[in-house]
C-alpha cells in the first residue's frame, strides 16, 4: 500500500532579524528545572520548553485534575456548591489529621459543603478534601481516579495517568510539564467562575487557620494560581499562572532542588516571560495565508485562512528569524467545502515550534469536468508513486 505523505509548503516569513540572534534567543534561556513548559495564553506561543514531554510524578499537582472534574460537574449542574458529602474513615485516615499530610482537618463522620471542600483543596492542598470529593462524586476514590485519567485523555494530556485524587505517592501516577499547562489552561478558560478559588489567600476550617500554599501570590507578578508539589526522589514542582498588562502566562516546572529554589526560579521565569517578549501579528483576520492543491476541481487550488488574527510572541531583543509552513494532507479532492478545516500553519523560530494554527478553506471548489478529473487522477497517481519511491529509498533496509 502506498504511503500517504504530508505535503509541507514552506515559506520564510518576511520578519528578518540580525544574524547573531542565537545569543539572546529563548532557546538560550537556562532554567534549573528538570522539566519546564511555558506558553502565552492568547496566542498559545511556546516561550519555554525543556523536557516538556518527560513523565514525572504529579504529587499534589494531581489535585488540579480533581478540581477540573469538580468544576466540570458544577458547570453541568450535576452538583452544586451547597451539595454536602460525608467524611469517611478512609478519607479521614488517609488525608485528614491522622495522616500528617496537607489537610483541612475535616472531622470524621461530619458533612461538608462542596464549596468548602474546594477551598480546602485549592487553598490548602487538602488531601482529605480531595478524597471526600472523590468518594462523594464517584463512590470510591478508584472510580474517581479512572475518571481523572479519562478527562486527561479528552484534554489530549498524552503522558498523564492518575491513580488517586490527591497525588499521594504510589509510583503509578504520571504527568508531563506540557500536560500540566494544558490542564491549567482548561481550568482558567473553561471555569472562570470557579478559578478564583486558587487565589484565595487563606481559609479556616475546624477552627484551624491556614494560608494559601502558593508562594507567588502577593509578589507583584499577577499570579492567581495554581498549585505546588513535591515527590521524593524527583524534587519540587509547580504549576503557575500570572496575568500582567493583559498578558497571561501558564508555566509548569518539575525536578527543582528545593522549596526556596522553586519560588525563585518560578518568579524569575515569569518575570522573563512578562518583559522579554512582544506580540507580533503575522496575519490579519481572514487574510489569505497560503493555498492548498485541489485535484478534480474546477480550479487547481484553494486559498487557506485562519479564524481570527494570527499572532506570536517573540523576543523584544534580537528575535530569531520566523518561518512558517503549511501542512495539509495532499492533495485535497474536489468537491471541497468552504470553511472546512484543511491544514495547519506551523510557525517556528530558532528550530522551535512556537505555535500551530488551524487553517480553513476560504472558498469552496466544485468538481471539474470528467476530463479534468481524469487528468488530475493520473497526475495524482504519478506523483504518489514518485513520492512513495523517494520515501522508500530513504528508509533503512
């Protein structure tokens, strides 16, 4: 069977830069974290990436997925903020006062409102709060953890597996820095009515007052979430979001040596992201980005456009040369509908992919005459055979 190839239509965008750009390019930014990933929210531009696909234990960062499921159930109307769940002995012993872990000190056999449990988890990282929510919503923590993994798959968090609601160590739960940023974006953008709980400065329950565990709140960074973690043998981790001057950043770090270094490194990276980049619009809304070949149509190509302006964030000083390519499954076959997703614009700089933007057909293409379709079919067959031969001869035997 012939291999299908993706046709890459590459073009250098007319945004040149000095030849010494590598000296101050983002690729040269060094972080102490073992894993790191940061994006700018409005464009999705990748500002920092280091081992972003590498799996590591989520520790308390798993609680972000617990919150995602809770917020989702609230939004669907399956539960309310006033819904109450009982405190089981398992929740009390595993995550409550006897556990000597992060807890909201929920009293055994008491009933607690969902909103108070959310505050306990978002502000204090309460393990008992997570388990109470998990058991209340799914019957058992195991059932809830399975739902967490299914949700991760829905969000395309390809490296993530969850085996409990808390992130307490079991050697099985895994995440990646990229996945954690994906989750943070979902929490902030899909549930704005609940996201504010992550920035609540403190919370008191059972006459015990505790401050928010997020060390970034109040540092003038515009930080408003999300969570910190620690796993024995893997170090300290964090998922953070900050908005300043209309620019929102999402950052995930893992494998940091100490609590103090985690705070310092997160602050340094966020400040760099907030000050070292500027927004550059490449294409206006509905501006033609390129074209795709069409076989068997009344015309041999169709224009491609993005939905909305296409912008990226680039370094203020000595930016890398930007390049872009249009990737689509070649060729498109008539009839082609208007406004159909047909490819992707891949924007890169310094060998790094900054952003991928879906492209859509600007107009429809009707089928051509029988003669033109026959000619195009012969051309397609010939080119496919040629490309397949070139591909096969390049592969090792």
